[in-house]
């Protein structure tokens, strides 16, 4: 088992492994997505309070979960980068940042689309919304720093430090924003109401969450492959690849 | 041997050097302060001078202005040392880098944070802040501005080698300042309403301790990366 992980740390092995794995993950994602969307948009019952517009949660909630999950993946990669200088961890963290930012953005946009008919306004300075917005800023800061540093490996280590600083800060930011809200004005916005959710609504939600996970894994592996090719373009093994070398 | 003593001597020497450098170049002390004053003076001009409006806005305005003033002066922590090479000497020294960094951050706070603290009651008067809240304003700034310097140092350490570091620095650091802004301004607001603020003050104190213990380590490793 350990041997497998050691092998996975080497770029040529990882490149081939990811290339074989990514299509399968993509296919699983597609199947889950089709079933989940059908189940969520057609089969699941209408909400007695919110009508049909609640169905946006099948995009919104998985996107919000992914926005945090991807940051955690990046944090783990940052630890691997700082302590063991694992090249693959650098590559995966780099490839994850734009994906995390997109999921965060998606969560914000869908939340705002849902908020317009429900709350009567596009944006509320609600605790969760605000902390999600700040998470987006953190992602954008990480991407900006990575792009600003010329040497890729230095850039990866710099962003690793920033990611870890962010990990310490995310809970603090989250709770401070929630307390800020309650300190000021009290809950003016009623959230999704009772926590008990009908299983017929829950199952498509979980299916969609899994679909988003597989989407992320498939895309991050493909992005990581591209990043590896770019970084290692001067090495012998890349030169010998059939897709680089030509037929 | 007497490692302990020589470490504290190195700490004090570095602190003194930075303070002397700042005193010789007074604009470094004066400019952030001037910026702080001007920014806060812009708000009444922009939103109107109704006393009640100003009073409601004062804590937030003062805190945001303090945030921006700190941000503007952050680059000075490491920039000149990076350019003349003394930063590399600090990294090469036999003493723990994080302690030396703490000396530099302390000097930065004494140069930029402390003067801010001293003029803030004046700005409170200009913005119609109730008398009772002035003490809380001072207390929150005393607890909060060191956090700004400490957290900002990490950002500066990451961007010091970059040509266009300034704008990226603000992208990195401002989201991390959110908790300080929230607790600082809400404490002042609560105090203005005559309600005790021990909760916010303890939270700010906790944040300060956390920043004090973790940020020098993060700054040290960021500097090593930037200078490698």
C-alpha cells in the first residue's frame, strides 16, 4: 500500500495513472448527474412552502459543500508540499484552486438566484453568504499569488503557506461573521426551515453531491496532467510520450 | 552558554535599529497617520454630516480606515531590508528567525499602529462618537492593530520578492482582516449603545494571542520561500 503511494508521488507514474482513472471518474459523474438531476427536478416532491424554486438546492448545496471540501484538499496538499515537498501535491493544489473558486462562485450565484424570489432581494449580508464570499476572496488571493510568482515550485510553496494560514482563519472568519450578524440585527432571514428533510428530497441531493465530487476528481486529475506536462516539458519521459512526440 | 541573553540582545538591537531608521525618515511615521486622518475626513463629505448618521458610522469608518492605513504601511516591514540585503542576513543569523521577525513586527507596530491609537480619540470627536465609547475604541485598537501588523507580515513575506506585490498584498491580507474588523467595530458600536463589551474584547485578545504565537512562524517560512 505504502509502495503504491510512493509510486504515485512520481510524476511519470501519476501522469499515466491519472490518465487511466480520469475517464472512469467522468463516466461515473455523468451517470450520477443524470440520475440525480432527473430525481431532483422531476421525481422529488414540490416543497409546500417554497414551491418549485427550492429545487435549486440540488446545485446550490453540493456546490457549497464542494467549496469547503476543495479547500480542505488544498490544505492537505499544502502540508504535503511544505513537509515532504511532494511534487504531485503541489500540482493538485494548483489545479484545485480555480475549481474551488468556481464552485464557490456557483454557490453564491445560485444562492442569490434563490434569494430573489424567496427573500425578495439578490443579496443579504447573512452570515453564511458573507463567509462564502470571503472564502471566494481567499481562493482568488491564492490564484493571484500563484500567478504572480514566476518560478512554479516557489509559487506552489508560497501558496501552500497562504492556504495553511487560510485554514486557521476560515473557522474564525466563519464564526465571526455569524456572530457579527447576530450581534447586530438578529436573524432577519429564516433559513431553510425545519432541519428534517423528506428522504425523497434528500436522496437526489446526495446523488448530486456525489456527482459533484466525481466531477471534481475527474477534472482535477486532468488539470494536474496538463500542469505536469507543462512543468516537466524538458524532461526525457515527457519527450518520449506518444502524445508529445507525435506518431 | 548565554544563548538566552544574546537572543534578547539581538531582539532589542533589531528593534532599536528599525525604530532609529523610522525616526530618521519621519515620513514613514507621518504618512500612514495622515492617510488615516484624510480617509476618515472623506466620509462625512461623502455621506453627509447628520450627527446621528455619523455617530452610527463612526466605529466602522475608524476601523476600516485603520485597516487601510495598516495595509498601506505593511510593505515597509520587509521591503527596504529585502532590497539592501539585510533580510538575508537576518535569515542567516544563528537566532530563531521567528523571534527576530517578532522584533521587526513590533517595531512596525510602534511606528504605525501606536500613533494611530493616539489620534483616534480626535477622530472619534470629529465623527461624533459618544464620549463613553472612546475608551473602548482605544482598547480595541490597542488589541487589534498588533494583529493587523502580525497577519500582514505574513502577506508581506509572501509578496516581498514580487515586482507588483502591493496590489496582491491587499488581495491576500484583507480577507484575513475580517474577524478583527468585525469584533473591533462591533465592540465600539456596542459600547456606544452603553452595553458591556467584555465578549468582543476577550475575542480580540484571543485573536491577538493566536496571531502572536502562529504568525511569526508562518512569516519565517514565507520569507525563506521568497528568498530561496
